[in-house]
């Protein structure tokens, strides 16, 4: 499942992401933004909740990641806690 969006003249695809399959793509975005720029300690950014969390990932037409989102748990309720 996913949606398409356009920002800054570029098209993006936002899709569900799997921690086991998309971990490296999620890290490519989360680490520079949260750990490097926002100084979130790595042990808080990468924790035991990641494998069970609902993840979404925005990618451009070439497949490069451009933005992540995560919600604790399975995301089955459809509610995002932010």
C-alpha cells in the first residue's frame, strides 16, 4: 500500500516499510536527521521497538529514501501518536 506525492517538483512514493526488509533504507534517512542533526542518542533512535513498529518510507523515482515515519506497535489502529 502506498501513495504518491509531489514536493519541490519531485515525485515521491510513500509506502509501508518492513524493518527486516527496509532497515538500511530507514537508517539512511533516520541516522543523519535524528542522530547527527538532532543529537538523539543512538540507543534511543535504534531500540527494541523498531522490529514491531509500523514503518512508512518515502522514496523518489530512483528508489532513494527521502523520509521515514514510524508508529509503535503494529499500526493496526491507524492512529499515529504525534
